[in-house]
């Protein structure tokens, strides 16, 4: 039994035939499949997506329910840890523009597992007035599974026409095709110019085809043989070789760079971020534009799907935070020491910025005496006030 059969409860056969197509607002057709071309095969696309996934995976889950928090951070399912789950979820979102996280529950509806769904296509269906999503999976099994909407945390990008999923990555296909064409042109140019091309002319009278062929083969064997280390061949007075110069046209480096920049812009990742050559301000901009929105949406989805409305009204939540201060410069980190003696950061939180181990008592807030409340300076400079 495969992974899909182990995490999903099978749907009764007599129920599947009763599912009806889910009609979205505006009668939008809610059936989606993977686009015709796999953008993940592109090295530039993969560099962008890998960067987004790796930085996203550093976030730490925090929840009012410590069991859920521990589950998400350490082992959300038996196949992956918390970091791997976030990375996989972000990969799915960037490749397919829609990512589903299945919430496995026990008999009392408490979350006991979280699984990113590796779907090939999905379709919204209705049964007895409830919304379900029918997934089709890759592989020989050609599996189809139906999952209740309430058990799915859904992340979407380019969320426009559909109520369920995001749009495809079709706009990026054209620049990818151009880059592929440029790469193929360069490869073909190298192959064509690596071999000598020309015409071997004989001054003898009309030769039989067999004699011409023998002359050509002898010349090739002598001149183009790899064992000819000197690179020199000899011709007699009856032969003349005229080389044909090949000058294939290929795209310029500047042209290719402009198309690569188009891909970077599409994914919102700069070349400096990809190469880890960013400055502090550049990383802050990247985090706020590309990492934080993902974490906010995932936090809202899991809060809404892991807890009942009543639990949420009493403050139940799931959120993700990422300590981007780790990427600040040493000068910035040192200047933040004032936050410790003003009670805005504990000593251990400050030590964490320098990857230093916490110490006992370091989780207590420290407050300078000159920042105490007015009238509460019992150990300050007002001993003689009375």
C-alpha cells in the first residue's frame, strides 16, 4: 500500500458516483492540470524556487496548542520533518501556483499529521451540499482521491479567476523557450565549429567515384585523426583543400541576461539573493515581499482549519515566524544591545543573534533604572525625597 492510501481514508464506491461538479462563482470551470511544460527543468527557475523554499523552511511554527506546535516543528508526518514540509509546500506552490496541505485527524477531529499533496490535477466537487476536492496523482496507479475541503489548508498564487486554485505559470514559458533556444544554438555552434569543414579538390582528370571516395577518406584519416598530434597533413600537387568557415549566429550574453532577469522578476528573486551576496536591506526587502506573505497565508489557513470558530474566538492560533535578524550585519546586531536593557529583548534572545548558547536566567527581561516608571524609582535617585 502506497503513501496515498495510508494517509487518506478511502471513499465508498457508491458515494463517488454521487459527486457533482462544483460550480464556482461566475460558473468558472474548477478543473486544473499541470501545464504542458515542466518549468522546474530550467536551471534558472529551479534556482529561484530553491531559494524561496530554503528561506521559507527556516520559519518556526508557534501555536496556542503545544501538541500542534511540536507536530509542525519536529515531525508533521512520518515522511518528513518540519523544515522539509515547509520546503516541499513552497516548491509545490511555486511550480503549480496552488499547494494543498492535508490535515490528518484522529477520531476526535484533532490534527495528528500534515501532508503536502503531490497532485497531478484537481477538481472541485460537491456531495450533499459540502465541498470536496478530487485529486488525480501521477504514476501507474492513476489514483483518484476525494478529500473534504475542511481537511485542506490551501495556498494560492495568482489567485484570480478560480475560487479554489491559482492560475498557471504560462507567462514564464516564452522567456524559458527563448533561453532554451539560445542554449541549443550555442551548443550547436560549438559542435559545428569544432569540426573542420571544407572541399577537397583534385586536379586530376575525371576520377571514378570510387577513387574520389578513397582520396577523401585518406585525407580525413590523415588530417582529422586524433592520433595526428602534430595537426599537420600533407597534400600532393594533384590535391587542393579549401576550408569553409562556419560562423553560426547565437544570442548575445546581454540578450540572455535580459531574459534571465525576466525570470528572476517573475519569481521575485534577485540574482544577489540567489548567490547569497545580498546586503542587509536587500534581504529585508526580499523577506517582506516573498517570504512573509507565504507565512501569513499558511498561518491563517492552519488556524482556520485546525481549530473550531469557538476555539479561535478564545485565542487559538497557529503562526510561523522567521528570525530575519540572523541575517543582519554584525554592526547592526551590536547596536541592538540597547534593546536588552530597555526590556524589549531578553539576554538570551540577544545571544541567539550571535549563535551563542542561552544561559540560566537569561530569559528574564532586564530594565535600566533610568527607564523605570515615574514614582517607581525606589532604588533610584529619590532616596532623599522625604
